[in-house]
């Protein structure tokens, strides 16, 4: 009998390995989750990557250098400067040069940035609950643990081609 993912993908033959099926299932799930996040953020004039930058700044509670922000993002952001530019142009954040080292540029939230994050807090919490609220606390703990274990192996170089 075909797995659910095999049926969703209309794949005629079984997966080559359980690892292949797990990896593709993870990618399929991540895509569905990302689409829902993107839809929510788009309604507030943001992309998921832009929201992530604003969230990092709010969580820190003070201005941060651009490279520090880049090191904290959930997904790798190759064009961090461009994202910062667009957020600044939209009025969500502001840049300021370090007085001690003029090469360092700090980024801080503006009032508008703080406001839009506040507007997103409840809808985002509801989205998390809608996506994963059907799982028990034990299942969520297991899922988190398994994802951490997979991520840890990847961070150590496992799976490099």
C-alpha cells in the first residue's frame, strides 16, 4: 500500500528508502507551513524573512549589528542588506552608525516596526495552533526532539553531497 506522501505526490513506485521518504515529507510539510506564514505576513507588507528580522530585533530589545542579525535568522538570508534596505524604506526599522567604529552599522526597530509586530502576535499564535494544535504535548515534544536530532546531524556535516 502506498504511503500518504507517495499518494500526494502521485509517485508510482515506492520511495527508495525510509530516509528519502522522511526527507521529502519534511520538505513537503515545510512548504505547506511556509505558504501559510507567507500569506499572513504578506497581509502586513512583510515577507517571512523580513518578519524574522523584526522579531530578532524585538527579542533583543536593543539595536544590533547587521551581521549579528544575519547569524540569528531561522533561514539563511543571502541578501541581508537588501532585506534591511527594504524594511528601512518601509519604515519598519532604522540604521545608525556605531560612534566608536564607523564601519559597524546598527539596526533598530521603529515605532511602526513595533506596532506591526504587535498586530501579528495574536494571528501568529493562532496560526501555530491551527497548524499544530491537533498534536498532543507529548507528540509536539517528540516532533521537536526528532527535528533537533536531524538538524544537529546536518550541522555536523552529515548528508553533505
